[in-house]
C-alpha cells in the first residue's frame, strides 16, 4: 500500500487547474488484468496515506 499512497499523493500534489488541495483531488486507478466494474478512487490523506473515496 506504500507504493499506492506514494503514487496517489504525488498525483494529487501536481499543478492542477484551480489549485485544489491535495486532500480534495480524486485519483482513479485501473488494475491491468483484473475485471472491476469501475476503477479504484483514492485521495491523499492529510498524513500522506491514500484513502478510498466512498461512493
């Protein structure tokens, strides 16, 4: 999970239109070779850990 947190938080801290806070940026993951109805949606938490977005 450490690698996922690093990827999510790095992406969330990128320069984005409107300069949203990293904790408000949804990052979606698609896992190759696995059938899911939808991608995983995660956010970078205040402590630097990726947390799932409910809903």
